[in-house]
C-alpha cells in the first residue's frame, strides 16, 4: 500500500507541473498576440502608387518588382508583413548583396516605394596559388569557381573549408587557405571580382611516436600494429607512409579497442587522446587507456532455434566455454558484413530461406569475469521470391540474363544464390561488374515473400584492334574486330544493325594481320547456350596463315617460298553440376594442314611437303573468381587439358625404328660431308614420312588464386606447366606445338604452331632453344591495386616476381633451374579496346650468349593476362 501512496503523490506533482507549464505557454502566446495587435494598431494602410528601383543592379526593374511580389495599386500596412515578405523573397534569390525598401513619397493614403539593391559580384577569374598546374582545373571544377558564378560569402567559406579539409586528409595537418577578392572595373558596368586562392599546404605531418599510457596487458607494439592508417615514422616501411589524418586516426582508435576486445578485455576504453607538436616539425600522439579486466566465455545457450539444433549452430559459432572473450570474433560469427558468403549464423539461416530471421547475442551474466551468453534467435517465416526482375539491360536480351539467374519466382530465398547471381552476371562481360546491385522490394515478414530486382549497367562489349608498327624487318598492320554480345539470328534484319546485331550473348571475332613476310586471317564464333536449354558452349574457328621466306640478298620476302597453315576447330564445353557447378568440361576436335612450298629452314629438314594434324583436346577447368573478370578480388581458376592425336605408328605398319637408325647414320655422315645434297634430301624424305600425320600428346596445367590482403590490394599467385610427348620414341617429338618461353607472350609473326609463354624481364622467346622446348614450368606472384574501376576504364597497378624455364628433353628437366625476374606494370581496360598494359621487368639471370644479369626489358601488353 505504501508504494501506491507514493505513486499517487508523484502523479499529483506531475499534474501540478503540467498545469504550470501550460499557463506559461499560454502567457507567452498571449503576450505575442498582444504585441502583434499593438504593432497592427500602430501601422497605417497605404496604397502603392509606384515602385522605383535604384542601386547597382543589372536586372530590369520589371523583373525585380515581379519577383518581390509587390505591385502598383496594392494595399500594404507600414510597418507590415508584406514589405518583410518582399525583402525575404529577394534575399532568397541569392542574387543580391544588399536589399532595402524605402518609402520615398507619401500623399494621403498613396505612397511611392523605392527598392534599393546591389547585385552580388560575378566571378571574372579565379587564380590558384600553391599547387601544381595540373591540379588547378580540378580545384576550380570541384569548387565551382567558373567565370560568371555569383561570389557569395558561402562560396568563399565552403571553398576554404573544402580545400583545408582536403589537404588535411592527405596528411597536411597545417594546411591553410586564404581567399582574397578584388573588384574589377567592367565596361558593361557589371559587378565583377577576381578571386585569388592561396593554398599553403605546408609539410606533411609525420608521426614521430605513438604513446599508450595505461597499456599493461597488451604491448604498445601490438596496439600500434592494430592502427592500420596511422603509423609512426619508419624508413623501412614502403607501402604505408607515416602521416596524420584526423578521420583515419579516429578510425584507428576504434581498432585499438577492437584489439583489446579480441583479447578478452571487453571493458577497455580510451579515456583521452592528444597531439604533441615536436620541435622538428613532427607530432607525437598520446593515447590514455583504461584496459579493464580480462573475460572468458561461460555458458552459451541458444534460444528460439527450431530449424537447427544447438550442435549445428555450435559448429558455426565455434566458441566454447572457457575461451577468451573476443567481441570482434563473436560479431563476425553472428554476421560477418565484410564477406557476403562468410560462414556465419546469419548466412546459415539466410541460405535456408530465413531472410527475416534475427540473431542477437545477449550477455546474461559476467560474474567473476566469466560471461554467460544467450544467442536469441527469431527465425520468422521462410521467405519465397515473388517476382524476379532485371533492369538496365538496353542491348542484352532478357533471356540471356535470366538463364544466368540463380533465383526464380516461387523459389526459397537463399543469400548464396543471390551472391552467385551477381557473379554470373559480372562474368558475362556485358555489364559493369562493379555496378551490379540486388534490390529487395516489398519484403513481407508476415507473408514470407519478397520481390527481387537486379540492377545492371551495360558497357560496350565489342572491341576493335587497330594497330601498326615495325617488327621483323617490316611494317606490321593488324585489324581485329570482336563482337562479344552478338546475335546471329538477326543478321538478316535491317533494323538490328545498331551498328551490328547484338543481344544474344554470342561471340564473333574477325582478325587480319599482315606484313611483307606473313599474312594471317582468322574467324571464330561461339554460342554459350547451344539450343538455349543448357549451358553447353559451341565454338568454331577457322584460320589461314602464310609465311614467306626471308631473302638475305634482296632483304625482302620471297613469295615463291612459303609456309602455309590452314586450320579448323570445333568445340563443345559443358558446365558440370559435380563436384560443383563451377566446373566445366570442354572437348574440341581440330585439324591443321601444314604446307611447305620450297621453304627450307633449320626447323624443317624438308622444304617441300605437308603435315597433317588431327587432334582431340579434352579439358577440365574450375573458375570461381569473383566478381569482376577484369579485376577479380577472390576465388581461383584452375585448368588441366590433354591434347592428343591418334597413335598412327601403332597401326600404319611403318618401321620407324629403321627410319630413325638410318637418319642417325645419315646425320653422322653429314657431319663429315656437309655439302652432300643427297644426304640432306634423304633426311628430308625420312622426316616427311615421320611427320606426314603428326603424332603426339600434350599435357598442360595452370592454377591461380586471388586473395584480398587489405582493402582492394589483391595477391595473385600462379603456376603453369606444359609437356609435349611422343607415343613412339623412334618417331620422335614433332617440330610443331612446342613451347617458346620469354617476353610478353605475344605470338609475333611466327606461324609454325608454336605456343608462346610469357615471362617478363627477358626478350620474346629467348628462354627456349631455337626449335622450342617440349617441357616448361612457370611460377609468378603478382600484387595488384586498382587506380580506378569505373565502367569507362578500369586501371590497376601491379608489382610482380616470376620465374620459369623451358627444356628440350624430359631427362634435362629440373623444376628449380629457373630464370627469375621482377618488375612493375600497369593495366588499362577499356570496353572498346580490351586490355592494354605496359610492364617493366628486370631479368636476374642471363640468356644464351650473355654474361651476368640480363637487366631491364619493356613489354607492351595487348589483350591478354599474365
């Protein structure tokens, strides 16, 4: 009963306070109304007879009067509200620096009003001092300092604050900006000013030391390491320089507290922080800490879970009784927002359709520094997709997009399927992968439904290659066209040429390259969904190349002596469902005809004749890189392939051992009699028989990984291996299909079926013997960081180290006998031109004929990745 009496007293007091408050409000309002009434009583009503304009303004009188809201014949009170409203309206135009309204004449109830104004000055010219010339236009654009803009106090203040903040963020803590305006006498009597913006950046403020007071449980070195943005001076550190930026420092203070939470000190807090200026121009940062006590986990209980058992949830949470308390880890195990596909409790539920579930960790007890936890789960209803739409595709047909979607109307919601859809749309290459966004529309926890919309931004998917240059003793011209979103079914529709039929996701490529020594023509076409029902890619390619022999006397091409290759290849590639649907099984059947017409070189012992190459290739690959194919940030890409021909020597009845023995004897005779043409002719006949139908097998493997180090800094290791073998050792390894290692990896103008392998820091194909290697391996490590990932152009810088070697015989193979290099480079991707780049590589080893390090090489990259 005593409690009820006390409550009654409180209620009575509250009513008394409310009554008094209402009385005060009523008194103030009454006073205000009375004051207005007195003012209105003292005011006199007039009729405006005329309105004149004076002052320094370039606006017409009629314009000013109209905008003010005043007009002739209007009745106004003076003093009164209509005059005040007119002044406010003129001020709101932001066109004037001074506004006054006077009553210049009064006769009876008629008055004449005068509006006196001074226009805001216009900017004639802005000069920027204290920065590089290349930065001046950027500053003017960022701050709207263009001729004709009205110069207001707000413009001056915001420009000054913006520039000071900009340079402080770059580490110029003492940056100071002064802005001076000077009046300009204008021939048309306009009020104009020149502006001088003086920027004194000062020196970048280096952090000499970071001192932690109160740090006893964790070492100061460990806390400084947790500060990712603010670092003390260290001449050894290259990637992260020492500078002080206030926003970054505040972020680092949170990181310090998180470091304590990771080690069990959940009550740790920063009491204060201060900056100490040193005599040498540097600063020291002083941070006062209170660490608190160390905590461990006690009992952890799950409440509200019906879909998953406690044991299943514990397998994801991975926190046991007695573990050191880690608040950061606990948050990530509940929901790791930094990884869309993280292995956490939230994703576990959302991948099973429970979009509307909530998971909340609650500390129920902390006795004895032991924290008992309850993980409270509200599962909600399973969510189903109602509508699934895509917006932003103006060129790409809907069916090309919808067949890649991993979500369907009526399907149970799965976050992993949403994430996978974003990847698949990015991998198409038709959209800017950085701008693909999923939007949740009309989510209804009550009904358990939601609509899904994927927003895409199309980019140019066709590319043109047009280049010319000198190489190999003459001018080389190249014309290439690649249509990566082609529509072959619309080629006979006139209205589809905008400028070409597009939208069905097919790829059509045409390429012509020519010089006085060679000509290359190629055509290829691929359909990624053969029949439109399943992801089975069909591809076909045709090519014809001619190479003319160099005449050392005329120093021109001898077109009567040529080497031709005509080829056709047909392939199928099917996306698999096991072990998972990142795997692709590819198969191809290819045929090449090698035709030599009076073409005698060191590579071929027969100058007239032909070789035929009918080969079958099977490959297995797995690519789960995400999300942007130009700049992957995670995942891996593996491929293994085998190319082989029919073992003709097993069935054609030719005694290749006898041919080999005869050839070896003739070769020995040729050493003693090198001018004997009968011997060379016979060797040519033997080789023509050996290589009439090429017989070989070729194994290749490559693997690369993408790992995010910090921010957008990506580490990409890669390994490669290739081996060319013979079914019949007496028949020998074919002179075609060999590996040529070194340089930028571009094929140049050699057309003898060789495979060029890049290894920067060395000249092209310099790390293989003149006839090419039959085995190679290569290892590379690349560190990448983007400069911009905009849709118009993606640019990233890189540093690399790599090593590799090529061998002529498996007996000589040594995977550790490598040629090494390192360097830097930059890549530029533009939709219209594909991938371009330049690398500067330093070779640490010598090439044949050299002594010591090879040194620097410059490589230009066109349309390929390393």
